C-alpha cells in the first residue's frame, strides 16, 4: 500500500507542475499544443513520475537488498 501511495504522490506532483506550466503559458497567450504534442508530453510526464517514484522508494530497496 505504501508503494501505491508513493506512486500516486509522484504522479500528482508531476501533474501539478504540468498544470502550472500550462496555466502560466496560457496567461501569457502561448498555446503549448502548437509546440508540444500531447503524446510527447504524456511520455515526458510518465518518465518524470517514474524517476520521482524510484527516488521515493530507493531507501526501501536498499534495506531489502541488505537483508
């Protein structure tokens, strides 16, 4: 259950950052959909979320490896 919550936290943080970026660019009048394809954005977001998740569970993995 802890891994699920850490994964959800990683995804939520990446989505929050992406929403902030889109809000800032929309306020400035720039449409990001012209420059970044949605598929590329999804791939980048999922890879960042995976990196954050791996960083969150690194301590548990090290403890499991020592046992």
